[in-house]
C-alpha cells in the first residue's frame, strides 16, 4: 500500500469518489446560493451521463429561473414560451420517438400559465419526462405568489400571507396529474439533503427506463426552495421547506407502474 | 407519376397537398371555416402512408407550440386556423420568428373583431403582414386566390420557410377555403430524411450542442440578432416578391386586390372594359414582401388606384406607401364577412372618374 504523504498523492484515479458530470458545461450556474435548481440540474446531468443519453436527449427548458438551463447542460435543448414546454415536448417525441425527451418547469410555468398544456400532455400519455420544480413562488420575477404558494405564505403579491378566501387555494397539480390515465409514474421528491438527492436521482433513472418502454408520461415533482424569493438564508429556507412545504406537499410516490411491465406486455402479445 | 386532377374544397386541397409535399407533422385545433383541414387529415391517416404525424391539440397556443417543438427538430411542421385562433397563436409565432424556425401557418380568415362571423374576410392583413405578435419580425405571407394555389403554396411555403429559416403564412379566407374548384395535385414526395445541421435531435460526439431559443440577455447581442433577422427580410424583399397583373398594359385605372377580392376585381375589370373604361388589376401574391416596386412603376400611368379589400382598408396603407403620392389611392371594401360584387366595385370605380 502506498503511504500518503501529501495532497498530491491522494489525487489518484483509484481514490476518486466524486467528479463533476461531463454533461455539465464550464458555465457557472446563475442560481442564487443554496437554490435547489443547481442540485436538480446536477443530478439530471449525472443521469444523462451515466445512462449514455447525451446523443439521444432533447430537453425543453421554460421561462423561469431555469430559462438558461441550455447554458449549463451539454445537450440539445429548446427554450419554450412560458408554460408551453409540454406542447414542445409532445411534438419532439412524436417526431423523434426514439429520443429521450424531458421538460424542466417551475411551478408558475407548469401549474399556472401552462396548466392546460401540462394536463393534456399527461392525459394523452405523451412518452416524456416532466420535471417540476415547486418552490412555491415565482422566483425569476422577484418572488410573487405562485399557484403553489401555501396558505399564509408571504410573497410580494401576498405581502400579508396567502389568504385563500380572496387569493384562491394552492393547486396540488401533482395529485391531479396522478389521476390521469396517461401518466405512468408520478412522484414527489426533494433535493435538500444527500439522501433526498439520491432518491430523486433514482426517480429520474426510473423515468428514463419507463420512457424507453413507452409507458406514458413520467412526472417528477421536486419540492424546492427559493432563498431569495422567500427572503431567507439557504439554511433557513431548507428548514422552512421541511417544516411547512412538506406538510402541504408530502414527499413520496403518488403513482407507480404495475410490476414488471415488460413481462405483462409480452404476455399480451 | 402523372399529376392528378380532382374537384376539391380549398381546405381539403391544403390538407392533401401537405401529405403529398412530405410534411412531417400537422398540429391544429378546430375552428370554422377551416376545420375540414384537420378532418381531412384525420380521415386520410397519413401516418400509415408517409409517416406524417397529425394531432388535434388542446388549444391554439398548444398547437403553435407543438409547431415550435417540431420545427426545432428540423422537421416540416404546420398548423392551420382561422382569425380568433391565429390571434391566440401570436405569442408562439413571435417565438418561432425569434428562434428562426421554418414552419407553415395557414389562416383561413373570417370576419372580426372578436368572435365576429364565420364568413370570409380579409381583416387580418395587418396581423399577418405587420408582425402580429410582439417584437420586430415578419412572416413571409402568401395569398392564394384559387383552390389550385391553396394546394401549390404548401410546397412553396416550406421551400421559402427553410430557405430563410422563417415562418411562412398562407393568408387565405373563408371563401377560398370553402369553395370547390378543380385542382391538379402533385405526386407524393418522400419526407425529408436528412435534417438541417441546426436541428435539436440529440447531440452526437461529432458536433457542438444545438440550442433553439429566442432569448438574449445582452442587449447588444440581441440587437445583433435583430439585425440578422432584419437582413433576411431585406433579402426576401429583393428575391421573393410575387404578383400577377391583369390588363395593366394600357390601364388608366388600377385595382390592387388579393385573394377573393382579386377574383371579384378581375370580373370588375372585364365589366369596366365593356363600358370602355380602361381598368386593370395587380394581384399581390406575396403580401409580405409587398410588390411595392411594381405598384410604384404602374402608378405613374394611372388616373386613380383603388385598393379593394374585404376589410376597412388595411393593404391600402401599403399601396399608398408604394404609390408615394403619384396618383390618388382610395380603398373600397365590405366588412364583417360580406364579399363585394363586381358591380359594386365598378360603381366605386365610376365614382372616381
Ligand atoms: C407570457 C409571459 N408572462 C409572464 C412572464 C414573466 N415571467 C417570467 S418567469 C415567471 C414566473 C416563473 O416562475 P416559476 O415558473 O415558478 O419558475 P421559478 O423562477 O420559480 O423557477 C413569469 C411570470 C413571461 N416571461 N411570459
Ligand atoms: S430567485 Fe429563487 S429560484 Fe431563482 S435562482 Fe434565486 S433562489 Fe433559485
Ligand atoms: Mg417557482
């Protein structure tokens, strides 16, 4: 065994436990410190790399803080109008059925202006993956109330807290989507702890597999934070998320495909 | 293979021509007076024959954004609608122009504003030719005046769309969409197998990643992008102006009219000639780019020019710009879905003599 005498000696290929995904470009993330978007990007990049999907991936990024996602991932991408990503993805997948197609959308994008596109793509059972970053707020435009802002939560357009009597109720769109026959896998995850990151990454890997088998729409909600919009430090934001967001948006699977779908498919033939 | 002769509605001709032109996908939402296009395509089921995807979208915004997604894959993709639906598509059309994507949008125009009427109209000229959505952009606009041109312009539209990486609009109206005429159909053309190098199809190791976006946070870069697309419009203005003239050689009075109005004016010219009035017609086939140069040349010889449109007078502004004060230009038209008769047009002409 080699005797370790200094830093240089530790940096050996056999000692490598973590490396930056080759799918991430050199461009520095534009996200605020502690924001969940960066972590979500990173694990998506890792899955694309580990599954060898770069040559077959077409991603769609939204209007929202992640609008510049194409700067950070070394894959082919389309930038969509606010809320319309599932419509783009529908056409991409229909025209290039053997590609891995995903959308990555914020809560304002997916659950307010894009509600129709989201529900109908899911209801048609488009063979795409929808990654839904729910931070309960409009991050990009400076912290306005989102369709997902929880009751009592303060935002710049609900400065005294969300009053559901006048401002309406938060929309649990993931629960809605899980009811639709077109979805095959609907899950709610988070990326605020190493354990949560591992689970979310596993969920993305499952979705890749289901898409390969043309099983229908996969929908992964990532309950996330927005330290800037929430006016909190990153640590406070994650704590607040656990204590408040998770009560309303409980993490876990909402819908999983029946066991061994490949086998049952063969049986039908 | 021989050309095939059929009796068809304008809407059906567009649908059949799209299949034959090797279009990759159609996304649409029903609206009168053009629902036959989607119905025809669903019945023809071209996916089985050519692989063409046909999908009924949940709305016009969804349809135009499906067009964006498909066009960004380098595919030949189209949608069709009528006035209220086209209004809903404007955000998407602006994104498509901004991202420089080729596609075909057909507007079978009905009378507005609002829900208006389902009868034919030409009141969407401004929307089609002056941008329509936000930002500085143009569609290349083709105006068919017959069922034959409804069919022929599909292939032409895609050729132009891919040549300039710009959306093309066929600006038709309810009359041309609904009327039946004989039409020669071209033989089936295979769908394109090779995709343009800018298409988002998955990044192979042999090239950089492809990104389709209309976003530029740096205003100076974005100004450059705007200059680039403006340069394309100047090229179109140089190369793509199309028009047709009818009895202009000795004319002293000129009608300018497109689409259904041009058909009415052709008859009005004949009626005028039987009464010894030397009338002629210029029919713009491209509304953008507009045949300004030719109208300017003709204007010097004319005692009066009338822009005949089924609207309150929209194209007349472009005619006046082209004429540049050489002679008087007025507008004649009916609104709200009413088609003027040749006799009415002739009466208006006589009132100017
Ligand atoms: C048609 C349209 N309306 C409004 C906007 C302004 N806008 C940009 S991002 C955004 C909200 C984004 O919030 P969300 O989807 O939750 O993403 P986040 O930034 O929180 O990740 C809005 C309203 C826009 N770009 N386009
Ligand atoms: S504004 Fe919020 S969502 Fe956007 S980058 Fe900053 S922390 Fe993240
Ligand atoms: Mg948000």
